C-alpha cells in the first residue's frame, strides 16, 4: 500500500533547457499530459510542457527521453538524470 501511495503521488517535471524538441515523450505519454509549448528555450529548441493535473507518474517520459529532461517527483522521493 505504501508503494501504491507513492505512484499515485508522483508527477513528472521537465527541465525545458535540456529539451531538444524530439517529441518522443508526447508519443509515449498515456495520459496526454505532455504538449508542445509553442515556445523555444535558450538553445532555440521548441520545448514541451507537462500538465501536472493529468500526469499519473508512470515514468514513461523519464525512460524514453534521450536528453534526460524529466524528473519524477513525489512527496518522499526524487529521481533524476538516469
Ligand atoms: S523526449 Fe525529451 S528532448 Fe524529446 S521532446 Fe520530450 S522532453 Fe524534449
Ligand atoms: S510520468 Fe507518465 S503520465 Fe506523467 S507526463 Fe510522464 S509519461 Fe505522461
């Protein structure tokens, strides 16, 4: 039950400055929580945003992103940069 509570509480956060706009994360997100921002970061890449209200914390974006942009955050644990 403790693990279940962790999974439900976890959310993805993104470092937009690492994003290169490949959009792999949009394709794998089962919740439709990742969208194109329509904006560019300081390197000129069009980055994505996470709608935390839709995110289930499944970690698929964290696994697929080739640039390690995502952090999965819960009240009790932070996972970052594979
Ligand atoms: S997979 Fe990573 S680099 Fe590609 S769009 Fe998503 S956050 Fe950006
Ligand atoms: S953790 Fe899962 S639900 Fe949340 S943004 Fe990433 S892929 Fe989507």
